C-alpha cells in the first residue's frame, strides 16, 4: 500500500509540473507576447518605411530612403545621411509601443507638454500611409514621456529612451564617415604628402610597394591605415561658404589619398587641406604665431590642449569637414614606413611544404594534420626545430641593401642555405643565405632586387641535419621489478 501511495504522489507531482510548465511558463510567454503586441501603436516592418520626419520647435528634418538600406537627408537641405542611424530610427518607429494609457480623454494637452509638443515623429510607408506621434515632457519619475497621436486627446506613456530616439539634431543624422568603402575590397592606395609619394598595390592577400623597386609591404600597417580611413569618424562639419575663404588648402593639400576599390575599380579620393586654426577669410591677415612657452608649461597643458583639426573633403560628396591631426599623422608616411621588415613576406598558416638545403643535405618537409613530416618516409619531426625555419624567415632584417653589387660580393652565388616554402604547388618564398656580414648574414628573396642583412641567429635554425629534426622514438617501458 505504501508503494502504491508513492506512485500516486509521483503522478500528481508530474501532473502539477506539467500544468506549471504549460500554463505558467509556456502560457506566460504567450500572454506576455500578446500583451506586447497589444501595446504596439501600429504594426509594420521597418523596411516598409520610406520617409521619416523629425520635428522640433526649431526645425524639421526629413530623410528619404534611397535603396534598401541607404538614406538621404532632403530637408532642411540635401545632405549625405548616416544610414545606419536612420535604419535604427526606422526600426524604433516601426516597433513603437506604449507603456500605458494615462488619460483616455484629456481636456488640456498642454499640461503634458503636448500642446505644442516638445518633439514629433512623422513617417510614411512605401504604400503611402502616414503615421504621426507627438512627444511631451517627462513624467515625474523621468522614466517615461507623455505622448499623443495627433487628433486624439488620449495621453500615452512611452519609455523616455524611445522618445529620445527621435529627438535629434541635424548633425546627429549626417554622414560622419571620413571615406566610406569596404576595406576588404581595396585594391590600391596612393598617398601624396610632404613626406613623398607612396604607391601600394594588393596582389592576392599581400600588399606591395611600387616604385623604382618593388618592396613587400607590411600588410598589418596597410590594414591599420585602411581601417582608420574606412571606419574613422570626422570630428566636425564645415558649413560655412568655402568661397569666403582664401586658403582652404585643397590646391596644395597636406595629404592626398586615392583608393581603387571593388571589381568596378571605383575611385575614392580624400583631400586634407589647411589646419583649422590657420584658415583665413578673404581679406583677413594671417594670425601671428603664438610665442612658444616653456617646456614645463607645455607638459602641464598637453593633457588639456585640444588636438588640431584639418579641413578635408571626400570628392564623392559635397560636405567639407574636419579630421583630427592623429589621422593626418598616420597618412604622413614614406615608402620605407610601410616596408615589411621581415626577411620574407608570407602567411605561416598557408605553408604546407618546405625544402631546406644546407651543408648537411636537402630536407623536404610536409604538413599533415598539424604535424611536420620529413621526407618520403614521413618521419615525425620535432615541432620546434621545423618551425625554427619559418622563424628564421619571419625575423626582422637588420638592413636593406637596395642597390646591391654582384651576388658573389655577398656569397649569394654559392649560398650556404636555401629555403623554399610552398602552398600546394605554388612557391610562396624562395630565399638564399650567403656569407656573414658585420651584423648578420646576407640573404636575398627571389623576385626582390634588394639584398638583406638577416639576423645571424637565423643560420643556427637552418644549419641542422636529420638528427636535429627527427623526433626520437619513445623510450621503451621500464620492466617491472622481479618478485
């Protein structure tokens, strides 16, 4: 009987648990979702919104969709828009909900800051339907704003952060990007400045410096610069009449940047002109140079002194704007600043086979499941020893000899070591090492005119034989002691 009673209790508990799960948990989810749907002011997808108007007592800003995700500001004047921000606003407008209905028939809307409203939102959908809502002052707790649909005396409460989404100034909605482009699609980059000319070209996944000689570029340095251009944000807009100024500096720019981007080889062109503090209106005399302060004063003020700004323009749009000196400094580079200091340019993870020739013989390595194997016998190797070959090629060089003499001068006509790295059948690096130099060892990569002075320790990693590379067999187990 006691066992039967336990079974009955288990059945009751299971039934109660099922009830709690399906009614309280699952049912609660459905009821909460239904409540949220009921509180929505209108039902639509944000992608159907074609025009947005943000209205305040001071102005009215109108933005119109141009394509699926792009927007343009059309009022108070034609301007490039921050499309990401306007897509967020469209999403908030489509999903807007009320927290509650405060009064269903308010006699005096002015009590709530709704007559006249503090701000208002109007928008149109692609099918021509129009939607409007006015926002008033915040409630006493500050967590909500009063709101009303024009033509109704119903006072709603909406979350303050929702109302704040539509309280924007014109500059908040303008395109703040410096030079919009997809960094992964950049094909070439030309820089012209007082430092000289830099021409960078991308081939495959590598960047190269073009000139009298072709040098491998430091791809991370190039990527960092492209990132500063593509994701950088301008500091401020220059909305004055440029015709009223005598020295914008675009005729003799501080920096001139040209990018070729994408399959259609679109040109992106950024020009950086005069420093903001040195801009002169026509007829205005140059400002006198401020006397230099003591070093002590400079140190005290350095943390509070605002960074210098430079006037700039993207040739694809009408806006003039200011960029920070930090960006200008990143662009003031010489070809040598971008030069890859590693002995050879390659991506380590691309390499799946290599051949080393030295005084002890020729050794061919292949990669399998993350391990390096030696020769046709596929002997397992010491990981550190084989990777030492790659380390030798990745180390920064001591010096570049860009106009070398005959190869025999450096012992490269009879190299003491020769390394070939491959990815599949493609040769990624072919490098020879010659005699020792004062601070290292002479080396040259095939396809490059320059002779380089590599780290002397590199030869230590390359001057190895079978016993240095092959992993020794595991020691036999120790026999159990005799009883």
